[in-house]
């Protein structure tokens, strides 16, 4: 940071300072922008070198390694095991954005539902769900994973971006909210000319990019710099060494990137990952395993001990069955010594176990096994819930990554619509494909809130799924017939749609009456009690908000018409008194007592 201060603030003064590149003329912006990016890149060379080391620790690939790889080295890659396990447990999830309205009418609620479907389809078609696990893996390896969301040919697209390509001023990004961001990458010269045919001349004049290993280069590459600046003077520029390819106004209030960080840093834009946390443990494991390998080859091999005085023919020592070994004198002995102390092997096991515990996973989870004795669905779910408590914050960060991606998709779709392009997306339902246009879901930001639906209602294990369905049947939420279909295809949305179809239809009728005065008479198929209850509440709310009196009267008329379908209440029927029991034949009857006599009243 001290070096950056010296280079940025104690540099010789020029006509245009580095930080004001967005105010420079479009034709000269490439000179100022490239100079600034090179300064930041030079001062962050140590971080980029660490990223290369972390990538090499996860996977010794040609992209992140120098020279030839050692093919015979024995190691246990605990970093790769931890990251791949978390990717399988969390990274494979597909959190679904959900649009909610606040005191919205029926039309706004329908737009919110369709906007939810729109985002669901966009995350699939744009590739966000496909790149999500890779971005999660980048977060575990490099500390930060990035998904770039951009517009090309009037379509919203996504691509995974290596964090080594993105640059942020260390001082500006200390709190995680920089105003400028830069991307430095190498691109094929031919591809760049296809994207910017009007600038083919300056693209041909650009010098080739500096590649560390030119033997692996099969196409001609040049360095491309891309920059974004937020705020009232927001700007987006794409430049090369010989000129400016694109310079336009940037209207969005965010960068076109959705970030996932495994661990957020205290004072840095970039996060820290599993590779950085475990690289010391991994290095010790590698050292001990190399020592064990050398000791096994050098010491732990069978040896035959024979005295000089014994007349032993070495050719008789072979692997033939029933071979005869002739000797004279003392009998030769065969020994296989121990290569290393048991403490060394125990220390290696402890290092591996402590690495898993530091990340928060078990060796059973790495091997995709469950503890012995957990066979019931409830026990499996409780075990998974207990194991997942350690990753609550990590799961939340992954959901926020998709939430940020959804917000950027909404902003870019709105920009396309304002530019005259009504973008549409195809959404897969259970039995058909539905096409949704942005014009049908366009809503102001203050009319809705975006939330993430994190997990599915149903588990994935067969035993746990059966147990969950049985619980729903016992609770009375679903019928046995519906439960049978949910065992193989748990389409909760389709079942919910059918169960709430009556309420949705009544809500649409009442909304049409209050919003446009369109009257639809009630039908006998509705549930009259629930429909009338909803209509009465809507009527009271309309009166409270001062709705048109003529339309509220139409709601009352609809309630009166729906009351016809109420089941008539049967009048109470008189229960006949049972006839007195007749005495059976032969049964003696008691004589009645004579009435008492009195002189005060005549006998009746």
C-alpha cells in the first residue's frame, strides 16, 4: 500500500491525473487508462503470484505451473478434497430468486410471479447456473470467484472470469466498495476484429501480448484492457495499446460482476480461500509423504542376510514354487525392516484430519459416506442438518452471489428494453415451455423486493424423501394420490398451482372489477365460502383506500351472486319421542298408587 501511495500520489504531475481517466477525451483515454492499470497491476504482482501458487496447490495444471510437472510425486491433496466436497455439497445447489411485492394488487402480484419465472429462465439460458459451481470453486481456490454478466447481440450472457484478471485499487477497495474496476486479459486478434470491425486498423497495429510460455501459444493474442467507473460520471471503456475500441456511458449502479468470496478480508476487496488457509498443512503433508516414499524405496524392501562362511548359491533365491535352497553353515535369514516410525504415519493422519476439521467437513463427507446405523429418513436429515450448520454463512454468501447476479440481469434487461429491445426468455414448466417478455414483467425497483429461495422442499436421499412425503400426508397437506406422484417427481409448484387455482381465479375477478370495472359473474365451481370471504376483505380494503364507489358496489353485487351457491342450511327436524315400552306377555305389572285425597279441593 505504501508503494501504491508513492506511485499514485507522489508521482510527477501530469495534465490529467490517473484517477480521472473517465473525464479524458475518448480518443486519448487509452493512454491514461493503460498507464493506471499497469501501475495497479505492478503493485498487485505479489497477490497474483499467490493466486498462481494457490491454483497449483489445487491442481498442478499448465496454466498455473512453471516447467514440467513431476509425475512420480506421491501426495494427498487435502486442499482439493475439501474444495471438491464443498462444491458437491453447496456449489451444486441452484438458489432461485423470488420476487415479492409489498401491498401489491393482483396485477403486481402476477408481474412478480412472472418476473420470478423470467429470472429463473435467465439464470438457465445465460449460463449462470452452469458457471455457478466453477465460481464457487474459484472462491475456494483463490478466495474470490467472479461471474461476468454482459450484453452481446441484444442478449444477456454470462461467463466465468478468473479473479487474476480483475484489478481494483487497494486503497479504494479496502472497504469492498470501489468506484472503479479494471479487467486485463489476452484476446485473440481475429476475435477482437470480429467484435470491433470498425477498428480493425488499430487492432492490427497492436503489439502481441507477452506470454510466459510461447510454446503453448497457437493463436496470436493481444492485451485488452476494460474499465468501469460508477457514479454520475459513470463510464465503460475498452482499450488496447494502440487506441480506444469502445467508450460509452455506464448507467448501472454496480459493476457487471457477481462475486463469491469464501472468506471476506478485513481490509481488502479480495477474499481468502481454502488453499490459502491450508497451504502450510498441505506443504507439511507433501514433505512427509515424500520422505515416506523415499524411505519405503530405500529401507522397506526384503533383504537376505547370509554369513560369509555359508556356502549359498544366490541363484537358488528365486520366486519359484518349491525351489530348493542349498546352504552350508548358518541358515540365511530374510528381513523387511520398518521404513519409518509409527509416529510419522500417525502425524500424517493427524495433519489430514486437522485440515478437514479446520474447513468443517468430515472424512465421511469427503468419501460420500454416512455413519453406520443411520438408515431412517429422519436420522439422515438430522445428520445432514447438523453437518451443514458449519456452512450456514458460506451457503448464505453463495445465495447472495445469485441474488447479485439476478439484480444485474434485471438492470440489463431494463436497459435493453429502454433501448428498444423487448428481451424474452423461454421458461420450462412441467408439460410445456412458456415464453415471457420483459415488457410483461417490467416493474419499478420500489415496487418489489428480491429474495432467494435457498433449498428444495424435498431431500435427495430415497429414505429421506419417503419419510418427508409420509410426514406431509400425515399432516394433511397432500393426499395419498398426490404423494405417490411426488416420490419420483416432486413438482411442488404444479401441485400448489392446482390447490390454489380457485383463490387465484377469484382474486383475478375481484381485481378486474376494482381496476377496470370488468365484471365476471361467479360460477358454481368456486368454493363459495372462501370466495365470499376474500371478496368481502377486498371490498373493505377498497372502501378504506377510497376506490370508485360504482366498482365497490359491483363487488357487493358479486358477493350477493356468489351467495346463491352456498349450501342451504336444513331446518332442524323434531325428533319423535320413543313409544313407551310394552310389557312382555306374562310379566306382572305393578298397580298404580291411588291419588291422595284432600278436603280442600275436589277430586279430579
